[in-house]
C-alpha cells in the first residue's frame, strides 16, 4: 500500500463532494504545486527573460500548452518532480487533517468532562478517547510512511 494508491478524499473525509468539486479541488492542488515549482525552481533554472516569456505564455489561455512545454524543457524531470510534490502535499494535508481532528476531540473531551457525570457522558468520553487513540496511531503511521496501517485504521474513524 502506498500513499499514491490511497483516496485523498476518503483520507480527508471529503468523499461526499461531487465529481466536479473533487476535480476543482485537485486542480487547485496542482496549481499550488505548479506555483511552488515556478517560484522556487524556475529562478534557478531560467534567465529573467525566459521567466518573463514563460509568464506571458502562462497568462494566456491559448498559449498555456506552450508554457507547460517550456516547463518540461527547463525543469529536469518535471513530471516526476510534479508527482513527488503532489504526493508530499497529499501527505501533509492528511497529516494536518488528522492532527486537527485530534485537537477537536481533545476539546470535545474536555467539554464533556465539565458536564455533570452520567452514564451517557462517560460513554461519550470513552468513544472520543478511543477515536483519539486511533487518530494518534494514524498520525504515527503517516510519520512512518506506513500507508497500509493508515488505510486499515481509517475504517475505524
């Protein structure tokens, strides 16, 4: 099991999005990574004139293909670099999402502890703590790049 093979929308609990919304979300991620490549890699690999030309091509819809071809020519192993950065972004998004869910559960648990003690409250606290423990295991597996464990634990939360 690899990060690449896992469904980003499942990992982010966004499976409910429509196909169009998912496509737009993915397009935004690609644009973020492309901007990163353009802002970090291009200044090292291209002259100011070449960057200016690239920006002019990229700004016009009818020449975007030409701009992409220029990127491919100027950035060594562009496709693999793009793929690697997209996977890195996917990993970071999932890790941040899990960390945020842990924080939300911690807050919920503390709010429940402030309530009068009842069987229902005790049960809800136990469920919340179990989910937190699973989320912490998922986060540890992400940090270890153990995507098989991430996938198997994800069905529990």
